[in-house]
C-alpha cells in the first residue's frame, strides 16, 4: 500500500465525517428526506416564494406543514406535485423562458398565500 492509497483513504474518511456532520446539523427533527433546494410547503406559504431556474427545471416540493398540499404551475397541465406532511415529491420539466406562477390547488390555500413565482431563463 503506497502513499497514494493512504491519501485516498484519509480523504474518504474526511469526506464521510463532513457528510455526517452536515446531515446532523441540517436536521431539525423531521423524519423524511430533505432535498437541498426544495420548495417547502407550510400553512399557508411556499418557501422560497420565488424560484429561478434554467429551462430544464427540477422541482422538489417538501411538506413541512400539518396538512396535505400540492403544487401546480399555471399553464403547465402535465405536472402536479402532491405531498402529505413529511413527504417530498419531485418532477423534471422543460419550460420556455419566462415568468410562471405556481400555487397550491387546495381550496382557499392560494388566497391564503400559497403561491409563488418561477422565473425561467
Ligand atoms: Cu396548500
């Protein structure tokens, strides 16, 4: 076993430690998966409410609220993300550059504040 193998071994261990520490520090008690960059749904808002993306849009919706929520984009009929509390849902889509409105379709949720803007460009 040469020096190269030792260096790789140390690097792997360091990487693992950093990964574990970042997972612990990023965990605020939820049990489900927590995808970085996810749009978080709670009662009654999306966070962030403004999302920027290239034309290849990867959307992840995570429900950190207490009730069911969903997410659709105006003018995009084929995508409908649905999440029970603690769940994540995701979709990849190709959009023309522009500004889109996304919102929760549960009655009264949009009016209560569950909407946002997706800027594609
Ligand atoms: Cu909702």
